[in-house]
């Protein structure tokens, strides 16, 4: 191919590229994977920022607008335009219709630049549960901080539920719920808090539901070295001997043969079932170790403990008084 033909080809390619409409920059408030979904589903609110582009309408094109508290703005050619309470696609349709008297085949484009108003529900074992209106981009850790942080009795995982319109949650193991309308995933609190898996500290999207379940807990009361409530780790179960180890072992005054497990009956009443446990026989191998369940109370009486003390202990657990709380394993 001659030099003149090559030059002509390059010139034609350049002209084609110049004729293409400019591509809007990626919104700061939305990750690229969810931008398209956000345009169709996110309802604009005060302090959100959008960009408007209209071919053949320089008076409107390249206008970055912050949604005011009133929810509407004045634009050249079309007058007052409602922004708050509408999606980007709805605003595009409104502008297109209103520009038809002035422009032949108008093409309006609305891009979300910043998300400033994001209702997010934060539930469970956090210090300030409820619906929080977030501003700007917020990660999972930042959202938990805004909710006052997780409580001492919080579990070891956080559950995220997201409308499918925002796309699947970008976490390994994310699944759809039974209705197909939500994406659901879990992340371990320690992995994101301690930056062991920073990639799991994902951006929170509008209308996400963040749930921090209360941890499974057992209680060790009586003649042990560390009385208190013990939050179980990621293990599925715990035995009496393991619980006793968490409690630091028996005191010298313990009546090891007369221990009891107080277990919820499962009924609506507050009474517990008493299960006799001979710690002396278990420690010497004469009896098998006994499995405990969440919310069980292991009570180790002393040589002078009265039976009535069992009810006192149970009352203490129910009203949550005076018990130190420990993170288990």
C-alpha cells in the first residue's frame, strides 16, 4: 500500500473516532459493574450529583448538577425539571420529551456522578441499628462504623442482602434468595476488620440490608476461675470439658460431681431443663464428655451451694447482669 493510501486510511479512522459521542466518565459513586443497574433503579435524592448531556443543546450539555433539597432545578430551554424521586432513566425520558419542540430527535443522557443519599438498613448486634442515610461511597467496614460498631455479643460473620437490580454481590459464595430478587452473601468480620481479605470490604449499595447476627453463647457459672458468658467461635459445637477449659478450670471449693447444665426447654416459658453432669467422672474418664448447646448454662456448685442458687443464676442470665463476656475460639 502506498504512503498516500496509508495516510488516507488513518485520516478516515480519525474522523470516525471524532464523530463518536464522548463517553461519560465513570461515576465516582458507583462501581463500574453496577453503573447500568443504578441508572435504572437508583432513585435520586438530595445532594446526589448527576451529569446531563444533550446533543445539539450546548446550554444543557456538560452540566453537573447537585440535587437540591427542593428536588428540582431550572434548565435552559425546558424550565424546571424534577430530579429527586426519579431514576436517571426517568429524567432522560422527561428531558427528551420536553426538548422535542426545540430539537429534532433529541438524545438526552443522564449519568450519576455521586451517590450522596443511600438508605441502608443495618440490623442485629450493632450499637446503632436502624436505617442509615449514607453519603458518598461507603465500604462495609465504614458502614459498620457508622452504626456504632459491632457489639461485644456480635457473631463472627456479616450477612449482606442486595437487590438484584444492583447485580450480584461481588463475594465468593454469593447466592440468590428463593425469590430470585436478592443476592445474598456472608463475610467474616475478622477478615475485613483485620484486613486479612481487604477485597471483601466491598462497597455498600443503596437499600442493602447489613445483618450482624448475635453470636452463639454459653455461660459458665459457679466455682470456676473465670465466670462469664463465652461467645463461641466458628466451631459448630462445644463440650463440657472444652467449656471448663475456657472457664480456666475448677476452683478448689468446687463440687465437681454435682454440676448441672441448665438448658432452654424450647417452650415459650422461661423455665430451663436441668441436666446432671458429673465433672469428676468426666475428668477421670469414667463418664463420656457431654455436648453443650448454644445458650446452655454450665453451673458448678461449691460445697455449700444451695439448690436455690440455680434459679438465681438463671435470673442473672435472663436479665443480663454482672457477667463478663469473653470471645471464645
